[in-house]
């Protein structure tokens, strides 16, 4: 999962594996190989390197890691992944938690701004990938 998210967002950023790896502090001679290993799932970056990769990609580490479904931020990042993969949408009518309702309401507001042309797809995605 982590590797697929790194690849997905790296490609959205039009970034090569070599550039991402070097910018995250990996040795130049193996930067692209290491990123390829992470993206393929043969290796998993440690937490500190995952934070560096997230910083380079300008996203929250939560946008790359397997979300913790025990908190609202983890649930929101799960819903964002579903939106990326399946164009999934969620409404407040489906929700019973006040904290989750507030988060869903924020998401709907940002999605409406994107749908109405107030913000670009890039700004909408940046909002989602940096959600905290």
C-alpha cells in the first residue's frame, strides 16, 4: 500500500524516482533503485525516511502510509484513497460521528470549491494529501 501511494503521488508530481530518492537523502548511485523497491513493495521505508519522502512530495505522511482507522484523520485518508482509486464520494447522511461529520463537511466544502472551478485539481489534491 505504501509503495503504491508513493508511486501514485510521485507521478502526480511529475517526479522521477531518482529525483525523489536524492531529494529524500538517499545516495545518488542507488536513489532510483531504492524508490523502485519501495514502490514495488519489496522494501518498506522506515518512518523517518517516509517523512522525508512525504516532505519532498509535499504531502502528509498519512497520505502515504496505511491509515489508522481508529482516528478521524486515518478514516479521512482512507476515504481520499478510495476517491483516488474509485471516484468514491461520501455524504454526511452516511455518518453518525460528530468529529467525522465535521471532517466530511470540510471535504465536501473543498470538493465543491474544486467542482465549481474555484480551485484547481492540484490545489484540491494538495488539500487532501496534507489533511491533518
